[in-house]
């Protein structure tokens, strides 16, 4: 059995990624990128309702064995921690608006979180 989670209200699903870069001197630097979507569906292995999640809480889908996802109609992206980077790194990152990989960044963590009401549907495998 698997479960499909989808948001009920628009703009309540967020893909949260931590980006990492190793500088020439070996120092690791990071920033977080949160992209919000109008609609999203995530397929997980476990039913969140039976595994500790309570309605009204943010639902971190990776906690329940995320298998696949479909995110639609991205509406905005927030980058956190960029102000702590050097001016040079900030300029390199700004030049790659949507693709940090182009400036040597690597996504080290990524999870999908629902912040509003959700529908959870049991799917026969």
C-alpha cells in the first residue's frame, strides 16, 4: 500500500532545498532555497496519520518514505542565508537565477512540505 498526499488550498506546498558549495580552500558554504507551488502531489510509503503526524501540523513528506512527486505552477522562491555569503558568491548565484548548479552549487538535502490542509488517499500497489 502507498499513499498520495495533495494540498487542498493553493500555495501550501513547498520544496525546501539546502545547497552546498565547497570553496577552493575546502570551506563549505550553504544556503536554503524554498520554492512554493500552487499545487502538489506526493506519493509516500507510509500513512502519515498512522505514523505521528497530526492534522494542522506541517507535513514533511520525506518522513514517510517519499517515493515520487509532482509539483505544479511554482509561484515564488525564497533564498535564505544568501546574505551571509561573500559578495562574489552572491553575484555568481544571482547570475544563475534558477540553476545554482551553474555556479558550482550542489543540492545536499531536499524535502517537500505541506503547510495547509491535505488530502491523503490510499493507493493500491
